């Protein structure tokens, strides 16, 4: 008897040990995020993965038939990843009845085309509103209530104050994650999930339904107040400013702690540039907090709701999950003109406090202030992933080379992608340099520079040398700025002239890799020693499986007889410099 008992114990221990080991093994293999220096990388099958992506139009992937002619265009454009929407309405057309045939088909087709996938869960919200909720949800507005806006009006926007909506959304999302793990837990075609799309209240600065008003009149939850206290030194400056402007209280109602919200009687500004914004407002309004109590209040509510959906999904399949933000715009700078409460930099702390399970707060970057938005979205180590943006090559190089981006993804990619496109060219270049970029992301041995025609040369200290980059555009001869040229005059003069941009990597004490184009580059030394810097070796080439392959060994005319280094568009150069006197 005693022997049997001991044998069972041993078996149970062995079984659980195996289970833990099996889980550990697979857990490691799952796509996941890892810090490297000041950046965070997406690790797929043990290696950093740079997502050279594109997001399909909202409904492009709503059938396999519609996708059929598109897959090959994506691969011809040198994409390695595609963002595709999966809607709650299609996954759970009837309550409790789940359909995953489309999801399975998209995964198989992506594999057949050597593409990775990021699914976008269009659940409770899409661009603020709720057009992708299933009909059984839309119809039962008592069980799944909407928000109320000024004057008690309601719109098709589910309220965050409904546990029924939250739980139904989380249940469906959890079923989807369980299925994706079963269908793809070994192959890792699906790398990440976006949960909801550009959430927040539209047409008013906050939900004014009865439960919302009751909560707004109540105390700020202690979890949020504790978070603010604990992180008071690293809070977003906009949030800290508002909190301190109201006495940095440790507790109180939303308005006591964050100041007055928008009174119900006040109309929402239409903000379509009538009256025209001042230069200052145009350039600064888009990064200010207006009616802060309302926006912070809604950010907390959305973080709690979406955070639950994410946490539920991760219990099934723990891969990276992010939310995307509709950015405040110069002429849409007031909460309600953009989704109030969405994951914008001024409320990132609120989202971090309310939804710790969310890995990335991501910008839909359609604004001209590319670098500034990247700066604001990489505060406090927030990883950078850009799910929606334009196809500007200089932005691609800047995102990966300067901001340590995980991925870059133009929107409605199927409309613009082709083998001849500028995007395809820069994606080819980045995919070649990917192992090197991944090795240097988050370190001060790599950066990226962009210049527009007419911009003054830029000096960058990188490794043992300072590189001075002068704009040459598509040519070789530097195009110097005309003295006294006004920004507007320069803008017209340079229209159509591509920005010059390059990723610069200090790969060794005297060795550099330069990828991009449109520059003349001069080196000067940062350390003591012989004053003159010469071009020792200059090679134009490519990386094959991470190995450098010389295509042209350069001298003579191509380097100004040894005195001028030109980086022509979509080129990778390996340069070894030396010093003499
Ligand atoms: C941003 C949204 O996230 C997309 O789904 C799409 O609606 C675009 N705006 C349209 O510009």
C-alpha cells in the first residue's frame, strides 16, 4: 500500500515537472517582447523581428475571396507582416456561437505567402464608435447600453460603464485567443494583437450617462491615485502639470484632483479651423490637455474595460497586445473632437495604471510631426509600434533607426503597395540591414537622420567620429540652403524633392554601415589623435542572411577621388575610415 502511494506522488511530481517544462519551452517560443537598451524588441522564434508591415483597409480581409489577389502584392512590396481586422460581428454572429473559418484561412494564406500577421480585434469600438459589434449586441441596447452625450443624446457608441458589454467582449476575445493558440501556437504566424481600434468618446468630452455622471461625481479610484503618487517623478508632463495645478491632491473627486471638466451646457467646439487657429495654437494645441478631468476620467474607464479584455485573452495565449490611438490634431485638439480617453501620451500613465496587461500604446501616425510624436510615444520605455501611418521612406528609416521601432505599417496598404513603390525599396533595404539594426536598437551606436532640401547640414556624433550629413537628394551635389529662405518658400521650392534619410551604425571603432540615401557625408574625429580623417575602405553592398556581401568596391569617381562620400538613394555602404596627419 505504502509503495503505491509513494509511486503516485513521484508520478504526479514528474507530470507537473513535465508540464512546467513544456509550458516554459513553448512560452519562450511564443512571440514576446524583450528590452534591449532603451528599446523593446519583438522576439519571434528566438530572434528580434522587425515588422515591415502594412495595414489592410477595414474590411479588406473580411473574406478570403477578397484577399485572394492581394497577398502577392504584399510580398512584391517586400512586406513581411500584414495587419488584418477580425470583427466581433464575424467571430460571434450569434451569442455564444463562434466562427473561426476566416481566421484560419487568413493564417493559412499568410503562411503560404511567407507573411506574419497582426490581427486587429474590432470588438466594442472602432474609431470611437461601435459599428463592428454583433447585431445581437447592437439590438439589445438595454443590456448593452450606449454612452450619453450633451443634452442626453445617445449615439452608436457602447458605454464603458456596462459590465455586460465588457464581459461579452472579453468572452469573445478570449475564445478568439484560445483558437489562435490552437491553430498557430507552434508556427507563430500571428505575432501580436491590437485590441479595439482608436477608442474614446466622440462628440462630447466624456460619457454623460447616469452611471458615468455618478462615477464622475465620485472619488478618483485609489489605484490611480496610488499610481500617480508612486510615479510622480516620471509622469507625463501634461498630466503632472494638471495634477499640480490642482494642488497634487492625494484624493478627491475627478474635478477636485484634475480641475473642472466641460460643463454639460458648453457646446463642443467644431474646430474645423473656423476661426483659424493662431500659428502657436496650430503648433501646440495638439499636445495640450483640454478639460483634463473628462479626458483622464474616460482614459481610466477605457483602460479598465480594454485591460480586462486583454488580460482575459492573455490567459489563453500570452502574445504581445497593444492599443492604437487616434492622435489629437492641430485642428482637432479638444477631447470629443478626437476620441476622449484614448491612449494618448498625456494619459499614458492612466492607461498604464488601469491596464497593466497592455504591452504597447501605439500611435496612428498621420501627423506631420513624425519625430515629435515618436518622442512622445516612447516616453517611459513605451515600445514603439506604428500600426497606421503613411508610406514615407524617411519615416521608415527614422522609426527603426532612431526610435527602435518594432514595426511600421502604412494604412490601406493594398491601395499603394507595389514592387516599384518607394516603400518596397526602403523595406528591401531595411530587411537586408535587419540583423544589424536589431543588434544596435536601443544603443547609442545607431541613429537615423533625415534632411529636407534646403535644410542646413546636420552633425551627428556616433562612435569615435562625428558625421556631417549634407542634403543631396537624388543627386550627388549638395543643394545648400538659400540664405534668408522662409520656411514657406523652402516648402514650395522643395515640393516633390524627397527627404534624404539614412540609418547610421557605428559597427566598430572606425567602421560604419550607412543605409538610405540623399546625403553627402563627411567624417571628423571625436577623439584625440591625427586630425585628418580619410576614407580607408568604401563598399557598396548588401546583407545576405546577415552576412555583408560587397557589390561594388568604391574608389576614384564614386568617392570624389577619396574626398567625398555620397550615399545615393536606397543604398547600403560599409565605410572604414582612418586618420592621418
Ligand atoms: C484610422 C482608423 O484606425 C482606420 O481604421 C481608418 O478608419 C483610418 N483612420 C481612416 O483614415
